[in-house]
C-alpha cells in the first residue's frame, strides 16, 4: 500500500471490514507517536482494544459459522473458552483470507471482480481430466 494512500485505504476498510477476533466494527484512530501523518492513522477495535487491519465481514461470518457449527478449535491448551473461540475464529479468518488473496479474489481494498488469478498459481498445479490427458499424450 503506497504511503500517500494509506489513510484512504484505512478509511475504506473501516466500512467493509471488521475485527478478526470479535467481528466488531473498526474505528479509524489517530495515534500521536509518529510525525508522519499517514503513519498516525490506524484501524482500532474498541471491543478488543487492539489495533487491527481488519478482515472482510463476509469472511469473518464464514469463519465464525465454521468454528461454531463444526466445533472446530485450534487452541485446546487455552482454558478460557471465549478467548479460545476468538483466537480460533481469527486463525480460520487468516486461512480463508490467505486463500482468497492467493486465488486472486481479494485485495486490501476488498473482494475483486472480475477475479484476477495470480500468475504464480498457474505454475502450482494442473487440473486435467483423464480423457484430456490421453489426448495430449496420444494414447
């Protein structure tokens, strides 16, 4: 993200993103420990009291549903059940977001339409039907 557009990107993310831990709306906060105007702005979750870049609201909803319905948990060593749930949802959010970014469905400005498949993915795998493969090798 270019430094001059950082504040504008954060303002935009405030409306389509939420906290990856609790799903709450984010606020744009001005911080006083930087002399650079662009670096002074951060997204902040008032519920978790954390600086947070945020995640798409749809991704948070899908991760929350997955964790609750599948009773999925990443952190069985944490005894605090609400904190365990928050951290598990946040981890699933990161995994889903990584997948969408990697596949070219998501950027820091939100979902991408039309989808732009990332070039490096084209070299990762090849999905070919058996019949097509037989035609390619001449059998």
